[in-house]
């Protein structure tokens, strides 16, 4: 976001926001919280980061984005940055990048794609279509420490325009980044980033990629996607389970377990009681020491389980066990609630 601002108003680096129009940015209401945080940190203001409505599957609605851009322009603000998410944190949803890119080009707005979670699908020829349009972005974030299984915090931020990151962040501290070193100083990348320097996992990522190869990663990612499809089908076939988003788009499987004695309740009462079910089941699973699966609510739904299938060591037997374990705990707990 800082680089996008520098690209549009390079003098803001020296003069601050007071000498430029009031900027605003846009992201989906299911985005990662870091987008609004970035608006706050850069001085744009979190109130000038507008959440765009999503559909029932958690995908940004392009028409709502364009309406908000027009509304902001009419109010005297300068739209400059849109974040499209490729694999949202909760539902694993994919914003329609192609349609969002069309809007960004129409209004000359920087398009950023947050592919931190979903970017690994680019390594699968069978599934990379979900990221169609990502090549039109001005910047992309991608975290190999997630889907690829690299070590924490192995992350990448890619920019279309060569040299822009240096122009934005460079402070030319000659006590650190001397220009007369006996090697190519272009390898001193610390001046590209606001952190000055950080642990560099590039070599470890290269070794891991070299070891597995493109075919190895293709098989790994396709295996995980196949497991997600298997798990979803098993949930549909087992009494008491309901998928929150059906079918799931990615490796995020969100679901409820409804104990047998709750299934005949009216919807309002069932939803109220469901709020308590997932936390109690998780607590019991951790007490038993069997599994640890996250749960959460959203704005419209009571607490549900959010199973993320990203560990390549997971087997179908593990998923079968989880399904049976939740049923066993859920039925026994409901008797005492």
C-alpha cells in the first residue's frame, strides 16, 4: 500500500499526506485484517479503507466495489488501491480477479492480490485457474510458508514495476549500504524494505523447491485438494454434519456438527444452541489429546469448525477419525448441556 501511494504521489515520501488528496482504498469484508492495518500505519486512516460486500461464498462483489469507488470519488476522495484476496482466511474464497482488474484499469487504481494463502495453487496446472487474472496485478503477496510448507516466515511480495520498491523505501544509509563494496551492491536488498533487514529464507526456499521440483509440488497440492474434496463428501454423507459453504472452494472446510437431539428444533433455537457446541467439542478434543481444530463465528452464523487441510502428512484415515471423534464427543456432551 505504501508503494502504491509512492507510485501515484512520489512526493508523499518526503512531504507526507498533507500535500496530496485524501486517499482511500478497498478490500473485501472477508479480507485479512492486515489491509486495514496498513491503511492505519501509512496514515491513510482505517476509516478510509472500505470493506466491500461479499457473496454467500465469501467472494468480493465487483459491482459493489465499483459503486463504492464512485461514491468515494463523489465525496472528494482519491481511490488508489484495491486488494483482491486469493484464498480468504476463513472460507478460502477467491475474489474474481479478472473483473476487479477491469474496474481498477477503468479508474486507474493499483491492484494488489493477497495470495498469501492461495498463491501456492499456481504450482498446480489443474487448479491454478482459480488465480486467473493475477498476472494483471501491480503487486502480489505470497507466503510459501503456508501451502508450500516452507519454514516461517518465508514470504514474498512481488511488484510489476522494476525498481519501484527501492524508490519507495530507500534511505541510502551509508553506514549500512556502502556503494563502494567489492561486490555487486544490488545484492544489498535491505534498503528495499522498511525493516532494514530481516532473516532471509530465499536460499532455503530454493533448496526445498529444487528438491521437490515442479512435479513434486504439483502432486503435493493436488493431494491436498483431493483430501479436501474427500472430507467434504464424507461430511455430506454423515448424519449431523452441515457445510457452511458448499462446496468449499479451497482447503478451508467450514462445518457444523448438530447433535441428534437438536436436529428437530426450530431454526432460531438451533442456531442459538450451535453457538455453544463447537467450543465445547474442541475443549473436549484437546482434553483427550486427539485433535485440535479451530472454530469461529462470523457476522451471520454461530460458531462453526474451520478445518484447514494443508499438512501433506494428513491421510484419509485421519479425516475419518476426526469425523467420528466429533460425533462421539458431540452426542455425549449434549446430554450434559
